[in-house]
């Protein structure tokens, strides 16, 4: 039996690769893969995507070793680039306990207010979004949790 581990989460931002970002079929495939993987590794979370700016924000939550392992894989996935952790650390409870991986389209403004940054620029030495000023973790978590309300009504 696995020893219980404290709950941990990572919230990150990235940009889809390619001139068109991620097409709907590829996004559906990504979600199928994520849900299958997450179910077997005690992970839950939420993926937000803004079509216009090709931006992702994702919450991953579960045992620390599982969260860190999948984030390392995600950070090197060629479907996106410039993965940047907005917040990580222990969590008292899951924000999305019933979702192997929830998904919502987000308006660009939603993502900008989430991360507190200005529009991204492509830069070869990209280290973090220009002008990034990450909100306090609790404010960021509350914002992301608001996405669960309309999604839960639809299910």
C-alpha cells in the first residue's frame, strides 16, 4: 500500500506552439490523454485555454511526487512552450476533487487577470512572462475555483 502523501499543487502558464495554437482535435486528444494518466496517478486539475493568444493556465493537484513528475513531462511537451510556474506548494484540499482534468475555454482577459501579466512577447531567452506580477496564491486559487461553478452545472 502506498504511504499517504501531503496534497500538493502546481499552477503554471504556457503558450501553445505553432501558428494556429492548438486545434480542437489536438486539444481533445490532449484532454483524453491527461484524464487517463491522471486517473491512474491520483491527480486532478483544470486546464484553461485562450484561443486568441494561444495561452494555457493549468492546475495540477495530487501527491507531490506525482504532481512534480507530470509537470516535468508537461514542461517538455512540444505542444506548448515557455511553461512558467505561477504558484506551487502544499494544499489543504483539492480545488477540483472530482475532475481528472477539467477544461474551460478562457477569455484572454481572464488569463491576464489570473496571472497578473501583460501580453506575452516571443523572446529567445524567455524566462517568464514580461511584466509578470503573480497575485497572492489565495487570490489565484479563488479565481481558478470560480471556473468550477459553471462547469459543475453543465455536467
